[in-house]
């Protein structure tokens, strides 16, 4: 099964204008996309009715690179069609806000984008309208990219999410999130309604993730309202964090930093992604990396290199020599090895056994990192 991650970092799905980003913010977004392209098979990027996401990608990467990403099946676009809205009161003639009109009304209401807003070709046209590109080139690009769109049933998702978040409030599920049940939903004030709206939007996103079997790139553990949904949603956040841990073991920075420091160029993606070691790593890290923490993933990484799932059950201290070759500090080494490692001090020679037994057979996660090293600029 392919690993697919949901990327909602390029603008906001609820925006009605183009955000103004700093150069550093733009770099971080592209670096995050670069990292995701290496550790996931495909990325679905959310965009809004104005299609800021596509505009941003073209402006930063160029239309040819973006088209290539779509043609190769690396990325897709999802028009964020479901909406949840709340009332904001009524403005008086003197400019003040009359909040009394909201009481007695539902705190959040389901809505959805209209037919014109969810048409892929129209969505693409809005992004391309800002560029001086020949009409024929726009036509070719639109034809290719429009095949890579997802458009969920907006009203179906927003209805369920609005209902769920109101029910959660009534059952006091949101108390730990700052919204205890102390009045009827229709009597919530403006501030409380905004909090409920924000939580509803998180519910909405987890519903989309569950529907399409996407991995999330955020840590939703704090959203108690989504606990049941989370059982079915892989946490890509852990996968990225664990990949960074493995790179640190090889004295390398994380993938985003490699890009930001110009050690790797964005177009290197098209070559590196298809290397056999990288494909193996992508499969491996998505299988073992979703639920493991940084220490657990270190164990899994070393187990994979050793080719022996019971490696850490072997006689304590038998292979414990010179762990420093692997770039792991004594504290982490002691944590991995357990009490026996502590007793042996720094003599945690996992790599020595690795080299002496000549245990590299076939592919393993470290070979992915070797490929990254080879493609780094001097």
C-alpha cells in the first residue's frame, strides 16, 4: 500500500485572499514539501477556492517542475470544499457589535463551496491568471494537472463535523481544551463559538484523513475530540521526526535542513526518489515509523541493519564496543541497551559487530542515507 500524506501547510483552506509570506516562511514550506517527497509515496496538498497552493508552487518552483511533480504522480491537489461557519453578530451604526442576535442560533453551521469553486479547471485558471504564460502552455498544463484533483463532498463532511463537535461540547469532551459544558450550545458567546469553530475544523480535517486514508503531518494527540478518529490515522509527524533521528545517527541534518542549506536541490527529488534504496527506505520507515518514538525507531533501524529482529535480546555486552562510530551518545546508547548497557558504560559496540560480521545483506535503511550523502553538494 502506498503511503500518502496530507499537506495543509500552503496557505489556509478557508482563506479568501492570498496570504503574505516572508521569504523564510516560503523556504520552510518548500523544505517541508521536499522532505515529504522523499519519505512518502504521494502528497495531497489542500488548496482553497483561489488556489493559492498552486500559485505558490509555480512561483517558487516554476511551472515545468510543478507539472513534472503532477505527471509523475508525486502530488495531488484537493479543493477544500467543506466549510463550517459561525455568526459574528451585527454591526450597529456607531460601529459597535451587537452580539445579542447570535443567542438562540446554532453555534456552528455546515456549508460548502459552490459548483464553480470546486471545478478543477476553473481552480487552475485562477492560479495561472497571475502569470504571464502563453495561452497554449496554460491549456496543456491545465489538461495535465486537472487529472490530479480530489474534490470531496463538502456538505457531507461539514454536516457530520458540525454535528460531532456540538455533541462533543454537550458531553463535556472539550473541557480539557478550554470549552467546558456550562450552557446550552445556542447560548455560547462569540469567543466560545470561535473556539468551537476551530475545533470543528480540526474534526473536519480528521474526517477527510480517515476517508482517504491519508497520513497526517500534524500531531493531533491534544485534540481529545478526535481520539476515535486517530486510531485509523497514521501520524506522519512521527515518521518525519524519526527520519531526522536516523540522519542524526549518521551525523547528517534532517532533510529539510539539507535543502535549506543548498546541500540538495529541489529537482534532485526526481532522481533520488527512484533510487532502489530510497524506495526501500520509504516503505520501511512508513511501516515501522508511524507509532514508534525516536528511541524505538533507533532500535528498529539497528535491527534492520543487523537483519535480526532479536538483535537486542542477544547476550548483553557481546557486541558492545565503540558506539561512537555510529554517532550515538552514551545516554541514548544506555537507553537503547537497557540496564546491561548502563553496566557496560560506553562500550556499546553495535556497529563493531555490524562490521565484523559483514551483515549488510540486501537493502537496509542506512543505504538510503548513503544515497543522500552521495547526492549532497560538496
